[in-house]
C-alpha cells in the first residue's frame, strides 16, 4: 500500500538525519547568480522564512493542486459535512448510502472500497452509486470490470448531478441523463466528488520554470530549465512520463543523484545501493 511505502521511505530517509521544516508554503524561488552562473537558490516562504540551497527538488505532487469543484445548486453549502472532495476515513461511510461522482481511477477505487466486501462479511456502505458524465470510464478497465462484476454498485454513464436538496437530514439528489435529458431521484447520506484537480502553481510559474500545460518540463535527469532545480512526481513531465507511484519514486532517486553531482562534480551519479551503505552491522 502507498501508505506503508511512504512510511518505509521516511524511515530510510532518517538515516541521513535530514533537517525538516513542516507547515510552510513556498512563495517564491529565486536563482542567485555569480555573473551568468546560477550558484544557489533562495526559497522564500509565505511566513517570511528564507532558505538557501545549491539545489532544489520540487516534489509537489497533488499538494500543489485543489479539487475541481462542481457547480451544482445545494452542493457548496454541504461541503465538509456530507459532501466530500477529500475522502474521510472509510469507517465514516459504514452502513450509509453513498454517491460517488467521477470517471477516473479515484472514483473507481473509492467505489470498490465502499461497495466491495473484500475480506469483510459485507460491503462497507449500505449502497453505493457511481455516476460519470461521459460515455466511457477513464479508470483502469480492470477496476471498472470488478465494480460491475463483483459489487452491487449502481453504475450510470452519461449521468450528472443536477441539484441537491435536504430530505430529513439526508441528501435528495436529482440526476440527469445528459443524452436523453431524463431526470431521476436518488437519496443518499454522503457524496464523494472525484472530478479531478485544478493546478495552483503560481509560485512555480513566477519562478521562470518552463511549463508544459500545468506540469514542469524536465529532461532525463529530472532537471528543469533552471540549473539546480529538479522536479519529480505528478508535477513533472517528460517524454516517457507515467503518473505512477513507482515511477515517481524512481524520478526522485534520479534527481537526488544528479543533484549530488551538481553539488560535487567529482561524485558519481550512481553512488551504490543504500542497503550496502546503511545496512546495520552486527
């Protein structure tokens, strides 16, 4: 699981005793030059704290993005109560009727988590409905097949949420088929919206980094157009980009090793395996 991988990577990182600074947002990154050569970077935080570093690795992931909000009457005022753009702990949905909106991997994964019994005696949610405005899901085919074959989820394509009303503390949804224009009611306890994300990359764009859409353009060394600044993970793009956890971890390793060669030109890009350097000796 991703959570376990993050925990293990964090534990491994502590071997190097890094300095950590949490709960700070970057306002600006400024390359500092000696003549025409970039020697280091000044990182200014919104709180006023400044850092100086010869290299910077931007691993912004989804933290640089905000959920795409739906403009549906009655939805905004219920956000955070029983309308969620960020999923709560799964126990929150036990025994409830849940509507999931979206057609991508996140929507499919949450539908499976709620509607598939797995090792449980019964599904977590009492009922689960999944609607998508398009004619085809963009989620992985295997996930969609599993939903259709192994769960009782109510799956509807070409459907959107038209409006939302209270019904005795519950949510009375009006769904509309955007092809036939027919409407149908659906009453649920909770709504999970997986409508994608909007990039919030103001400080990145203002830093002069080359962009490809809302992604930072990098080369095979994860280098940006500004010497000493690297980008990895979801925020970075290159010719062979795949937005997977495995490739994101690999990109971070590539960036770290080539950043070392920038700091110390005599260093090798491949320094050896961490297990051979940090293994505990009896």
